[in-house]
C-alpha cells in the first residue's frame, strides 16, 4: 500500500520530470558532440594525384588537411614516370572529411625481375603461354634438327643461351630454338646411290 501512495506523491513526479529532462539534455549534448567530433557536413574534394611525385602529393594534401599512405610501389606502368602516383583511393573528385587518409600506389622505377622457368624439352604449346603469362615477349623462333618435333631445345636472350632460373625484367624478349622433327643422325649420313 505504501508503494502506491509513493507513486501518487508530488515528489515522485518531480523526480520523473527531472530524470526525463536530464536524459533529453544528455541526448542533445551527445548528438552535438558527435556532430563536432565527426566533422559532419564537412566536405573536402580529393585532388587528382595521378602522375604526381611524392613531394607534390604531400604539398597538395597538407594544404587540404589530408594524409597519405603508400599501399604498393611494386607495379610498373611505362606510361608513368618512375615514383609517381599511378592509382589513388578515394578517387579524385570524391568528398572526404578532414584528416582522411588517401591510399596511393606509386610506379616502380622499372619492371620487376622474373625467374625464367625451365622449358627445355617442353612443347611449343606449353612454352609460349608459360612465358607470356610471366610477362615475357616471344621473339624469333628458329628450328634445329632433333627428332622431338616442336619441343624447346634452347632459350636465348640477346643472342646468348638463357639458363633456366635466370632473372630477367618483365617484357624481355626471349628467342626459342625448337626441334624440327628430323633425325640429326639421318641428316649427317650421306645417301648411297649405288
């Protein structure tokens, strides 16, 4: 019975009203703080950093209160100067907030080295796609007497015999010497027309 009497007292309702007012005030204060903390409605347009050097990138981003982070510098694109930006995220023209990090990829100073696989005695159909998949170009294809027709007998780079396991730059041109299918012993023996 005392509980029901307490509910209907003036003191109880004053405390309920005070609690409601404090709760609403705290909610508004939190929303105001959140708006200030997250820089709501702030828009900074991301500049185009493509083809810029790292120094130029830093100068542009510092003016706009933005930061940068390099996420890759191993890719090489011959259309760009070495150590310049080839890709960025977020893209140019997007809107971001102050102190946002812009992720960039830098162009390497040249093509990376690739290990030449052992393709000796592999067929032409195996060798050419393997080399092209690694980024090499196929140069001149010559033939030499050997019974294993269209198998790789030698790989050459700039005229010199190429040893499997060697390191070459991507896009290097590799020449192939293939077997022509003829028996070298039969070619060496003179024919007897008696």
